[in-house]
């Protein structure tokens, strides 16, 4: 089945056109004509005449994506003041390169650079004058915390790199740039710690990124589908985040991060199942409180995926499990409902997903109102109409609340989707169907990998030392080793201790 799906969705590339190469003409008019033809005489393509070293020249640029003030200050003004000299030394821009291939000029222009051409020369100067229009640095709405930093990534790659380097002032932080997408030329940055990240991991990520072949790459979501180990799995194998502090924490564990220009999301890999239930807030509270909250999150995964199926199985196959007093209450409620429990559950779950999606798409204030009013009105109406029983409304409400507890939206959505096959199995086979479904999920989690890392680590394979920061969080000073799952170069951290207690003469 998996082989068949791969054959259906395989995207073998057709034969690629060879890269054309054309030398720069000595005539300005011919060069300008070639550039305009290659860019289809776009209306925002502008040019300006200049004169330098007694030669006529042109500055060609896209007014829509270049900073024209920089063109004036870094190129035109120095040239008008000097009139003669070496172009490389006269222009004050930090990034200037020479090119002899005229076919590369249109690609440079669409990246926000400008081009200097001179009469009688067979080289062009490419100067980076890209305009930067970016929004303010704000806290991510999907990853709010009570304590800790309240800044988040934005759609500008350099700003995101600044936010990381500001927190991690370490010379071992390495940044590698990539450009993917034959039509979009999206710029990526791969971040890792040279002294911590496993070289095999970095090499594998580099290989997978370079293997991406597609015309259009817009966001990390595109990249994740190309590089994740098992694209057919319901469980996310790459962690999305918009928080710089979360990225830095994972970099210091030996993981790698991918940032994309034009998107505020960062991809962290490799990750385990338990990484999706960890939050920065866990480390800003006392360890006992943080451990309790984390256990609640993990329990919410079980509640959100199992509770509807468990209710269907008990009502349809095993009512004797319920206490006697509760049986009469439930029976009086479900007797008025013309549908079996599986139909009730599907109606309510689908209605809930529709309300959730509507709340996301609508403006924030209106979306909250629609969610609250819609839930109350629809829930009360369907019960009064005898279409749904009161216990089913309670079960679905508990399921919805539990699914939203997870800090990661990706694992939250996966949890809600897991409930559907479990409900069908419970309607067909009762508790035995649920057990088989859970067993299949557990086997899948144990087999799943994320860039060579066991997805269900440190449970499978079992590593006792890593359990200190899995279900619960031990005190920070007791976490003397990094997690083993990314296979970092160094497991041991700088010693965390409370030696002041031993040095304090007041302590007995």
C-alpha cells in the first residue's frame, strides 16, 4: 500500500533545461534590451543613466523591491562625487559582485538587487539594495506564555537570525544558507551548534534540503513534507515554533533548526513525541508545578483520543461497567435519541470541527463570539430536539477542551483526527476494538523515526536518565545531561549544582 501511494504521488522531474550562458555585450542598448526582454518589459523595471570614468552607464533595478534611498546614498551619490576610480571602492554598499554572464542578471534583479552596466565593458556590477519592509516583533498568538520572553519570529529572515544570535552569543552557532524553489527562489537558513550537533544529522538534513526539487516553495510547511521521514504518518515529525527562546533551547540540545524567509515559523528536528507536550512555561515555574501541568497535557492526549470511543463502547457493548445509578440517568437521556452513539459522536465531532475552523477564519473578536454562541446554541438546541443526548454533549465538550491543551497545534490536530478511527473501531468491536486501535498506534509510535531518532524515545528505546524531563520535569540543577535522542557530540552539560549549600556555614 505504501509503495502504491509513493508511485501515485511521486513527482519525477522532467528533463531540465540546460543553463544558458551569454556574455555581456559591450553595447549598453543591447544589454538593456536583453534584460527587458527577459523580464517581459515589466512596468516596475526602471533604469537611470550615470556617467563614470568618462563612460556612459546604466543603473537597472525593480522599484517595487529595492530601496531607492539606498541606491541614491550608496551608488549614485558616491559616483557623482568621485567621477573616476574603481567602482568596487567608490560604491559604499557592503555587498557588490561582478558578473560576466548576462543570463544571471534577471535573477539578481528579482532578488532586490540593482545592476550597473557601462558602455564598452563586458562585466556588470550587482549591488544588494533590497528593500526591507517588516512588521514589529510581537509575541506569537499560538504560543503565549505567562512568564519568560514575549517576542516571536516575523517574516524577515535576518530579523529572526538576530533574535536567535541575541540569545545565543556563541561562536559555535553555524548558519548555512540555501535557495530552493526554481520559481520562487526561497531563502532558507539552517542553524546548528558546531560543538553539539551530530555531523551525520547535519549532513542528512543538508542532503534532504538540497534534494528538494519544486517550482514553488513558500513556507516551512512545504519543506517539512519534503524532508520528513514518514509523510503518510498522522503524527508530526518536525516541531513548528515561532519562539526564539524555544529554538535556542533545542539548539543547545544538539538539534538543528530551519528558518525560511517570508514565514515566522521555525522547524526543529529531530524531535520526539514528548517534545510536542513541552512548553517554555514548564521551566519558568517551580518544578513541581511544571511537572503537574505537563502530566495534565499528556493526560489530555489520552482523553481527547479515547473518551468518545470509550463512551460509544460502553453504551453499545458494555453498559454493565457503569454504576447502577448512572445507568438509569444515561438510559433516560439516550432513549429519546433516534441515532446510535457512533452517529451522535460523528455529528458532534464534525460540528465542533466546523465551528473551530470558522472561528479561525473569522476576525478574532467575531471568531470568539461565534465559537461561544455557536457551541451553546447548537449544543442546547440538539439536545432539546432529541437529536443528541446530554452525556454525548459532555463527552464531546471534554474531548474538545482536552485537544486544545497541547502547546503544539500540529499534535492537537493529530489527536482529534485519531479519535475518528477509534470511534469506528469501538462501534464495531467495543472495548476490544479500542485496545486493538491503541495497540496499532503504540506500534506505529515505536516504529516511527525522525531523522534517525526514535520518535517514542526515551520510552522506546528506554533510557532512564532522559525520563527526568519527559513525563515530569526534575529540578533544573539535576538535569546534568542533554537528551540522548538527537545524539549530540557531548551529552554532559556544564555541572549544575547547588554548591552554595555546602559552603554555607549556617547549614548543618
